[in-house]
């Protein structure tokens, strides 16, 4: 494949993750790196085989929502043929909860983001903002997405995700034991992973609840590198 690479940005779903503004942070980066960018406000585009065959990278930011059988088949088929897929937070790891085939494709499903102590909760989104650390794994330290990055702290939603062993985990985060939570030992959850599906590559970063988090230099670097890693290359 030669010529300009094509990126398809698909956004929508729950407004709490600011899909328009969040994807807007990364569209200039894609263009600066030689992508022709198409933006769609519906995942129905996945059912268009002509569009999907010509797409090198999908950047999805669709929290919850639903996907049709035809759109899901088009998405899975495109990735298997070599189209890359990338995303962050709920826009990729909490999409289409009722679709087991989508969950298998992505390799990780949001389960929860633990809250503060009940006495510290204010009844708003900040109840789920916890200080935590994103720790590169040994694999991650040698990977182009994480290379040169050290462990870093965030104060935002800390995703607990359900995953499988097909993922290559590049960074993790650990949920501690707290007397007001029901689990009895620390839980280490993937925070950044890659996944190969047929000829395609998938990249997921769980940080990214807000624009502020997406502007964090570490988070932004990881997502930018992840998009480039996932994209079909000109030699493929």
C-alpha cells in the first residue's frame, strides 16, 4: 500500500467522555504525521466495506452505545485484514457492552473504577478520582510505545478491566486493598496493552477520562505512539 495513509475517527456515545473534544486533541497529530483524516459520528461506517478496506487506522471514542451486527462484522473483518485500531479509556474499553464479539476483538472490558472512602464522596464525578500510578512492564520498557517513559502518577479514574492472555501488556496499575472495598488483595490491572488480530494491530490505553488527563504529557505520548504503532504501514 502506497500514498497517504487514511485514518477514520469514529466518535460518539456517552457525552461524559467529551468524544468530540477528546478526538479533536489528536486529529492535528494524525494530519501532521501524514494521515488523511475522516471523522464519523456513527459506527455505521464500519459496515461500509469500501471505506474500511481503504482505512489504515481507526481511532474510536465511543463510550457504551450499541453496534449493529453489520457494523461489528465490518469492524472485525477490517482489523483482521490489517486495519489498525486505537483508542483510550471508555471510548474503546467500555464500548458496546452487550457485544461479546467486540469484547473479544478489543481484549479488555471496563469493570469498574473504584471510589474514594464514602465519607469523602461529594456525589459527583470526582468521587471516582483516585491517586494511582501507571507502571511500565518489562515488556513495555522495551516497546516503542513506552520506551523512555517511567512510572507516572495520575489522579483520575483508575480503570479495573477484565482481560485475556492474548494482550501484550505494556503498563499496569494496581488497585490497593481498602477497608471500604470488598476485595481482599491488591489487584493489578492492565493500563496499556497491544493486541494482534489477524493482520491488524489494536492499541488500548485506559487513562483518558477527561481532557486534562489526555493532555498529561505521558498519557498523550503513549496515545500518539500507540496510534502510529497500530496503523497499517505503507509496506503492508
